[in-house]
C-alpha cells in the first residue's frame, strides 16, 4: 500500500523557549490504514496534527523536521499552497468543533461554501449533498439545521457536521483529533463506522484519541506519546496484548477503569 504521509523528526517548540514541546516524532501513514496517536492530556497530540498542516502560528511556534505528503514537503510550502490541499486532500476534524465555524454565518451557508470551494457544484447540488451527508451523521431536519447559527447547536451536533463535511470532500487523509470524544455512545458508534468505511475506500486516518477503546476499534498501528515524545509504537495488537512500556500499561489500565466507571 502506498505511503500518504511521512513525518520524520518533527520538533515543535515555542519561539522563545529552548526546550521543545514535541520532540523527534516520526511516523508514516498508508492508504487505507489508521494510525492512532494516544497519550494523556498535554502530550502534544494536537500540536503534532496542527504542525502537519502548518496551522501553528509562526510567531508563537517553531517547527522543524519533515512532513512529506506523497513525497512533497509540506513544511516548506507556502501558506496558499497548503490551504489548497487542506480540506481537499487532507482534512482535519478539529478537537473543538465550534472553532471550525464562523459564529456570524448560518450553518447552511458555511456548508455550501465549503463544498463549493473544493468541488465544482451548483449551490443547489451542494445543499443537497450537505443534507445527505448530515442525514448519515444522524442529523435529519436539514432545512432547520442549515438555517441555524453555530452557537445554537450542541458540541456533539457541530462535531457531526464537521465529520459530514469531511465525508463529502472525500480527502485522501483525515486527521481526526478527538473526533468522537464529545459524542454519546450511539453517535460515536456511527462516526466510527463512517471512518471505517473511509478506510476501506483507501483513505488514511490519523486518529488522535484518549480512548484506547476507539483506537482498538479503528487503528492498525498505535503510537503512545508522553511529554511530546513517542514512548512506544506498535501494531494495535502488540500495544494491547503485549505493551512493553510501564507508561503504556498504566494508560491501558486507566482506560479500562474509566470504562468500568462509566458502566456503573
Ligand atoms: N498556544 C500555546 N502556547 C503555549 N503552549 C501551548 C500552546 N498550545 C499548546 N501548548 C502546550 O503544548 C503542550 C501540548 O499541547 P497539545 O494541545 O498538543 O496536547 P494534547 O496531547 O492534544 O492534549 P489534549 O489531550 O488535552 O488535547 C501542552 O503542554 C500545552 O500546554
Ligand atoms: Mg489535543
């Protein structure tokens, strides 16, 4: 299977600080495969995702290393070039869905505009494609939803809209940063199924999650991060059945205990 993304020696630090926040992160993402980045809060998962797409402001962050997308270096690309790629070939589902929308514009207009920015469609067709994708994400009553402002919708609804948009745009790579964390069990299951279908169509998924259960369902390979460093990596089977590092073992145990607590 061909390699979609190759990250080598990625370092991220604050411009005025010596100590890097993310240090020497390397991984490859293949077509139709999912790679999970797991690790506790603050371990550098979101920064890693954002650095790939040059979403970290250069006034605040210093990024070095290499990020190859099908052999093309992204880190040296001009902002304009990389924006033309994002949302089209590489799409990110952000951790905070509210930040993905303009609060002053109704959802429908934003969906139609996003679709038309990447696909040659009439407004009417883009609206219909938007409705079909929303329905897949358990969001019926399309016209009512399209007519709403973002702040009137719940975080879970906004997250499902972001995922619906990612589905329509059919990128080659999806970076899903805690895409299912804000969702209830039913919606989480549906979103995971949709991501699974994307994988089957050859899309590469970089899956960021606290939840080992989510990683177990979707990921082929897992990287465990701690304090900005990769602590352990392996196939999903290796990490779950025979974790080597005490930190990985502790994370797995904590994740299982959390699950039991939720069941009580
Ligand atoms: N804008 C910023 N300025 C300074 N430090 C930052 C900034 N953004 C993130 N950091 C620091 O970088 C580290 C990694 O942050 P990051 O958001 O990547 O963590 P994460 O693994 O995604 O955590 P979570 O699971 O809570 O989302 C944290 O210690 C955080 O405090
Ligand atoms: Mg994060």
